[in-house]
C-alpha cells in the first residue's frame, strides 16, 4: 500500500501544478493600452550672425587721488593774526586768494629801516661821484701829462659806494619779500585737506600750516591684468595715451558718469598681483557732480578694435565653450568657436562659425547634434 502511494503522489502533484498554471494563464488580466503622445516641438530663439568690427571696453576700478597735493609752510616766523573762513578742512579756495596772515609789524619796520639805509647809500654814492669828478678836474689843472692813478681819481671809493647801494637794494628786496610772506596765499585753485595751524598760534620758519590739494582735476590709478594688456594700445607717448578715453561711474550706479583720459603708464608690474597700473585724469571743471578724494569709481577703458569678428550674446554659449547652430534642415549642429574676447553680456568670436549662420540663443541642455528644432521668427534687431 505504501509503495503504491509513493508512486501515485508525484503524479498527483504534477497534475495539480499543471491545472493551476493553466488556470492562471486562462485568467490573466488584460494590459491597458495607452496612446503614445508625440514628442513636443523644441522652439528656439535664433539670430543670424554677421561679421563686424568690435570696440573692446576694459573694466577696472580705482580710488580718486589729487593731481597735486602740497603742504603749505610758513616762510617767516610770527603770530597768526588772521585766518580766512575757507581755511578749514574741506574749504575751497581760488588761486592767489589769502588764506592766513602773520603779524607783519616787525617786517614793516625792517623795510622802513632798510629804505633809510638805501637812501643814505645813494646819497653817499652821489657825493663820491662828485668827488671823483672834482679829482679828475684837479688833475687836469695840474697840467701833469702822466696818467693819474685810480686812487688819485678815487675810483676805489666810487666802487665801494656803488657796492653799498647794491647791498642796500638787496636788503630792501629781502625785507619786502619777508613782509609779503606774512600773507599766506593759495598756490593754486584747490581745497584744504588738513588744517595744521590756527588763529593766535606762533609759528616759526618752515612750520606746516595746512595740507591742500588741487581741485581742477583728479587722478585715478587703474590696474590692468596681463590679459587686458593685450587688448589696449598702450604707449609711453603722452599724446597717444591722451587719445584713450575712460568713462567712470560710481560702484553699481550709473546715475552719474565722468569722462577722462589716460595720462601716464607706470613702468613696473605689481609683484604680488602681476598687474600693471595706468593713471587716468578727470577734469573737475567739466563735471556737474563733484568728486571726492578717496572715492571708489568703476572705470570703462577704451581698448582695441577687433576687426571682422562675430558678436554674440552670452546666452548663445553652452557649458562655457560651444554653441549650437541650425543647418538648412533646422537641425542643431555643435560648433566650438575661437573666443577672442568676452564681457558680461557678449562673446566675441574669431573663427569657428560661418558668416550668416543661424545661432541658437535658447538655453538648452542634454540636446545632441542633429536634434530637430523650430526657430522663432528671426528678429531684425542688432545684438545689444
């Protein structure tokens, strides 16, 4: 009996398995059918490029510095008796205007004394000239044919009298010069940077009275990188530098702009940054908005003109090194152009793109060459 069961059991298991499998196959659920939607069209903005000349504008920045800065020192000693209302920090003044007055009474007395001495010296000279003339006559009356000596004709005495007059005149000039120096005047049109002396103070010769700077123009020292140096026409000839225009503005603000030009080129590279400094000048008289010493300005410097190049907006550049153009069938084709220059908004291309090519401007990612696209209607506007 047990032997018969062992023989029948496998048959029963196989039969049940086959029945179960058939039941599952006969009752499997139907898969739902979905309609596949067609792929959406890729619409892109394009621009037809043309070759043109491009003016490079270099960016830099610097701090306003005075063109001339001076320390005014006293040339005579004395007590300060007058101070101009403009003689204070930030005060502005005109050329030759009076800034300060030192007590001049002692110097006036000296002028008077020396004038008296000069009058006496001139009188002594006149008297000595009369004696010389008389000595010459007396020698002639003697009838002596010998030539008289200089001493007989009093020539040494006359020379001494003339020298005394010259010395007195020199002392008078010095006395008047010292008298005039008691009035401190402005050497140029400018402003007071720092006041160092005030009313009632006693000053000696060479005492610092104030630091002043010229107001007619200011200078800005501008750094250029090694790459920027290749795109600007620098020369040591002043007249050539003057032709390079520079536009200045406040940092991140374009409400006020100032126009200047380069005036000189420094000879040495900065050892730390490997930058070369150029110096620009702004004429203050031509501006309506006053500039302040120490103010930070952004600078746009006129660079070289690149000829026969293609100008594209930066949006055309994909992953920083290639662009996509559209072929005759409106399929994208990858191009790796030679980028000569780039700015915040533009890239300048020398080679790698054909003239009149249609360049894609729409940011696209993970799209391969050969992809079919649909360009928008081409704009006739120039690239900004």
